[in-house]
């Protein structure tokens, strides 16, 4: 089942890329394993997945521990991170997708051993329930990180609004890309900002059409599998 789902998604990635003349190699599929157990995540890895993500610190640590025999898998933390949990997780991950405050960045700088790839989470849709910094605050925020030598801003991340129309979702993704281009043009050495982390099971095709380089897909991979 999982192998079939993965094949189907890989085909959809190729189709979306073809539609807008992009090279599928530009798009990295991150498997979001938060709704399944480690055995199910292992099936994915055996089917070829090389990037896994969790949105909670404790669950990521558990899965990583259970799957130690796959040292090549990269682990992404995609959810909100509390400052007090930074020291537990920060040297266990390859990438953090939800940087949204200077205080959090300072704690990461203090606790991390090596330089860490981070995405700044932007609340493009403006929903109050969402994490992330506002588009207006983005440039000053990125500038404020310049002295934090271990934080490497590789790109921007966003979540599309729930129950929105295709046009609304597309507009959010397009805006994130414009913001990415804006930061990239500044040529900050601490913020190359070349990547876009956007698109989930419901909307990854739209996200690819709008320029996503990392898509975060959960439920679509696990259709017809037992969920936890
Ligand atoms: C759960 C989650 C996803 C994956 O969502 P699906 O709809 O299951 O594909 C992607 N990004 C974040 C931040 C998530 O929390």
C-alpha cells in the first residue's frame, strides 16, 4: 500500500513539474510520519524515502531512536518548538522548518553544536491561529539573525489556509515565493534563502506549480494503512 501511494505521489510530482517546466529533482518529498508508528515509517524508508518529518519533539526523538539503522535518513522538525525543548532536539535534527522568533533563534544559537539549516515560518494568510511571522516583519526579522552564526536561513515555510479556494491557496504560495525572492535578493551571507517549504497532502501539486522545493506530505502516503 505505502509503496503504491509513494509511486502515485512521485508521479504527481513529476506531472506538476512538467506542467510548469520544472525539473522534478528540484522538489524534495518530506514524509510526515506524525500519524503513524515507527514500523510504518520504516516501510516508507524501505520504499525509498530519505526525508522524514515530525511536528513534535518527543515523537521525533522516539522515531529517530527506533530507526537508527537508517542513518542516511534526514530528520526535519516542522512544528512549533518551545524554547525549553531546544536543547533536547536541536542536535538531533537536520533541518528546522518553523523558526519564528528571535528568542527562539538565540536559544538555538546557544545550544546547537554545528550550523543548522532553518526555514523562517511566515504567516502569509494572516489567520490568527497560525504560527509564523507576518510578511511585513520578515525582512527585519531575517536581518536580526545576522549575528547568530549557527543559524543558516535556507528558505521560507508556510501553511496554506484551511478550507480555502484554489485561488486563495495559490495566492498564499505565490506570496511566499515573492517574499523568498525578496530575501534572496539581499544576498545575506547568513540567509541564502533559496528554498520554499510549502504544500501538504491536499495542495502539494499547487505548491509545486508555484515553486515549492520541499513538500511535506503525510496522510496521502498512508491512505489505506492503519493510523495510530
Ligand atoms: C501534519 C503536517 C503536514 C502534513 O499534512 P498532511 O495533510 O497529512 O499531508 C505538513 N506540514 C505540517 C507543518 C504539519 O503539521
